[in-house]
C-alpha cells in the first residue's frame, strides 16, 4: 500500500452534458422506459469511475450515484418508504422512488404544495446543509420498520468491480440519516432517534454484504458531526459505531462542510478504520485531528475545495499537509473537502470562456487532476520543488503551471479595481455610511405624506407570469434572432400590460413585472463588472434540476444603471407608485460562486455599493418605493451557531449599505421567501427596511407571531396566499389571515401581498387571486 492515497467523497452524477437530466425527463414524459434510463445511469457511472481511475485515484467511489437524490436512495435501501404512499407490490422500485420524489396521483388533484398533509404528496425537500442541493426528507414514526431492501448499491459495487476498479462504497451514516429526516404521523413524544436501535442491525447486515463482496473500504458519511448537535444525538455515536464495527468492514467516517469543534475528539475515537475531515472549512482543526486520531487509523484530508470552482493553491495545500505528514508518519489520504456534487463537471465544455479566467478555475474533473499532482508532490517528499526523479517531471510541471496561474490571478488587473477598494475603505471609515438619515418613525411619517396609501396597502412581490411569449422573446434575443429594439418593444409592451392589469385590479403599489429578467441574480450579474458566466457550469439543485451560478472573480462595480429605464417606463404609465425591484447583495453573493481571495464580507460590501448606486439612480428618476430582495439571508447562515453573529453583522450591513443612500421619503422594501425568523429577528430588524414582505400563508400566519412578540418596529407584509400552488384562495380566506395578522401586528403597519413573486403562475389564476386579495384588503379597511 502506498503511504499516500487519493479518493473523493463523491462525484457529480448529472453527467458532463447533463445526460442524466435529459434521460430522466424523457422517462417522466413516458418517452424512455426504465431500461433505457438504467442504461444511461450505468453508462454515466462507468464513465465517471473511469475518469477517477484515469486521474490516478486509488479508489472509485460507488454509491454516490442517484436517479434523483442520494438520501432518497437510502430510504429504499433500508426499506422505509412511508406507508402513506400506499405502494402496491406491482409498483417497480424506480416507480416508487419517483413517486416519493415527485408525488403520486393525488398530488395534482389536491393542488397544495408539499407538506399539506394529504397522502401521495412528494417527500418534502430541503437544503443539504448550507449547499444549494436539496434532498428528500425521510419520514419516520414509531411504525417505521427497516430491512435491507434495495439491491441497487450492491449492484453498483458489482458493476464497478466487473470493470476492474478498486471500490470504496459510500453510505450516509445512520445518525445523519435519521437526523436529516423528520417525524411524520408519529405519536406524541416519539423521536426519530428512537429508531436507531432498529436501524443499526440493517446497516450491519449491509456492511457485511459489502465486505463479502470484497469492498475494501466503506465511506460512511456523518456530516452532522459538523453541526451543533443535541446531546442525545452526540451521545448515540459511540454505541452506534461500536455496533457497526462488528460487521468487520473497514469504515472511513466522513465529515465535511464545517469544523468538528466539540465533536472532534468523539470523531477521532469512534471505532472506525479512518476519518475524513474537511481540510478547507476546518483547516484550523487539521493539526488537532492529526494529534487525536490514533496512529493505526487512516486520516483523509479534504485539502482540495469541493465547494468552489477555483484552482487550488497547491503550494499552500502542501504547506498545510507538511506538518500532518510529519505527525502521521508520512501516511495520509488526500481528497476533496466534500463530494464534488456541488461543482460543475469539467472546464472542457467552457469553449467560450475567457482563457485567462478559465486558467484560474478547476471544476470536478480538474480537481481530480489536482489530487494527482498533490499526491505526486507529497510522494516526492520535498513539496515538488526539486523534482528530478523519473515520472515526477510531469507532476513538477503541473505544479509549476498551477503556481503560475495562482500568481497570475493574484496580480491580475482584471481582479482588482482601485476605485472600488478606495470606496470600500471610505465606507469602513464612516460609521454612518450604512444608516438612513432619520430613524424609522420619522421616515414613516414622511413616506405616508408622500405616498398617501390607504390602510392595508396592497402590493405584489415583483414578478408577474413569465408567459411563453416572454420566455420566447428573451431566448430569441439571446440567440441573436430578435433585434434589440424589437426585444425592447416586446418587453415594454409586457410591462404596459402588467401595469394595466394592476390598475384594473386596484392594487396600491405597482411593479413593472420583471418580464426582462430570466433570473434575479443573473440579470444583475450580467450587468456588473467582476462577474462571469459559464456555458455549461451546471450544478444539481434537485432531481433533474440544475442551476448555473455566476462566477464572481473580481472587484464588483456597476458601469451603468441596470433597471432604471424599465422602471421609469412603468412609472410613466400610471399615477400609482411603481416599486423599483432590485436583488440584494447577500442574495447575489449566496447564489454565485464567490472569489476565494478575499473574505466573503468584502465581496458582499462591493455588491452592496453597486446596488446602492442603482437605488440612488432610481430615486433620482422619481421612483418613490424600491424593493431590495434578500431571500437568501437565512440560507447564508453558517452551520455552526458560534459563527452566526459574525455573518449576520456583515450581511445586514451589506443590505443597509445598499439602502442607506435613499432619502427619508423613499420607501425601502425587502422581501424574504420564508418566515422562520425567530432566532434572527433582532438582525432582521437591524436591516431597517421600511417594509418587509415575508412568506406566511402556508403556516396560517403562525410564523408571524415572533414578529409580534418581538415588537418588530417597521412595516410588514405577511404573505396572504401561497404562490406555489395554482389554487385560487377566496377573499374570505385571506380576510381571515389578515385578521389573524392584525391580532399580532399593529394594523397600521400591515401590508397585503402574496407570499412571493408570481412568475411561475398563469395570468388567469393571478387575476382571480389578486382580485380576491384586493377585496380582502378592502374588507379589512371597512372593519377598522
Ligand atoms: N422579486 C422577485 C420576484 O417576485 C422575488 C423572488 C424571490 O424572492 N425569490 O420574483
Ligand atoms: Zn420570495
């Protein structure tokens, strides 16, 4: 055995050309049967394993593939499909799998969203830690039974072995599997942790089967070790792993995304054969882990960033590895920090990307190459500086190349903009820079006099239906088939239509409808300096859905106004106030690949300055209400609570900096697509938006209670209808919700609006729902 071995915790499964996505969608449309889909899956796995071996990895990872989601795979593997789906024995495994993922027959009939309580609804989907990947949430109750039911993993292992690959199988660990699920239809007092005892023998049986099948290593992921765990969950680890260890398989316990902190010594002493740690996000813990982990165990260091798209600084990596090598007697496994699921496939497809920028990047395929270079450099024992041995030349050259790219990026004039830096320094020196001139109470007065809105003013969140005509025009314009002036005319007509509709509906604060926007981040990124866009940089979001995040590579600046012309056009068509519509700095940051050569905070503040300029321009053009959307503030929260305050400090500051340029009489709105604010209410209040609109209808206004108890000082628009569903709520339903809201929030501070933007809805339902919403507001006005 080599002292240095390489592997990865997981690889993207969607395929270099998103083959899996297209195969899935063909299958769901009924154009490809299960055999065809399986053939595509098999082909992709084979290709990805071959790629891992070609890059010199010592193992291929098996078990990271999924037709929809890896957590859902475990639901079938362990035979715990929720009974509510009522599966029959003639339903195939794949059919049952897609029903859990996408909902059954009753789903369409009821028209509610996931979690409405009706049988047949898809499993709830939620974010996989702090990534933009969504997993399907397992459901547990005291009725849940487990059995080794799925043969898929064992089959894939056999596939890889037949192809001649050394296999490391990967499984989600039992504690993370239970923790990431939720109780559903369970008895009072039942905790899913109670199921551990029932689950462990099934894991044990699986591990024995894997061992029998000749699998050398099983990577068992317990990413929850990077969370602030309740004591009962922490305490369950030792006993659980003692039991799993009886199966005799060599286990590599894998953690990622966060430092281990108080779980560090626990992770080091669990009875397993090896431990993988995130060497990027927990770099400061590496020495400690190397000290605590018993010498006979394997230490796998995730030294290459699996969450970002930048080339590694290999010299810095080697410097970080050197003391670990010394402590571990020269024995280490090298890896990416986490599964490469979270980065795009390969730079090969980026034929249009600027070559200089491209030379700074590393996607999944290129990261495999980095591991190979690191392995060779470590093997040479001198950091590759004096590589002379035969066979080492190539890796020395690769190392030199990487070094040159890193240096070029650091020095590039395209990355650094002195004016932006100077502006940021000025902001840092001015404690008032992120404050509005007057406190809210005064602004409220001035704004009321200026806007003269009725009580319970009505508005929408920004987007109106993105009709096929709109999408078609935008796509034709992008392809160069529609001339710029024809496109402009088409969008202006759409805006006029949206304004006319809102006038007829009797809304109070209008929006232009966002027809010209394909995506709330991309639209701004395309107009800002420091952003780049890839052709094929797709990352799986859930199932067949992928997103293509922009790349923020340099200092952000705004060369010209981005939204003013559209907004002014809309305002010219009505006497009612039109709300300007911007995306906030935290959301732009959160939904992009962010440069790693300066703190995220600094990038957020740069974006904030660009948005600030747009706010000033809109105001100068006569726009009296401006919304700065920040739906991603909450998802940016670090996994560890100990890091929340630092993040919230700069995140709220970035928002305030973008808004504080507004005069007192300009009303600043913000919007967030959720309502679990209870633990961050002081910081939400500290954003000091004049109006915040949030999602509350699905929780029956319950989520608003926190705002009431906290005595949230500014105005609030709790969403009164769920835009995720085509169902048109009645005026009476919305009136009832508003009465509930009035009981916890001073009615004079309440706005009336939907939960979120309407871009995914059709005009018919939108017209009906908004008409009902306006009558609900009128009803409330009459009552008070
Ligand atoms: N203004 C955006 C819209 O209405 C907000 C979207 C969001 O919050 N995700 O579409
Ligand atoms: Zn929203």
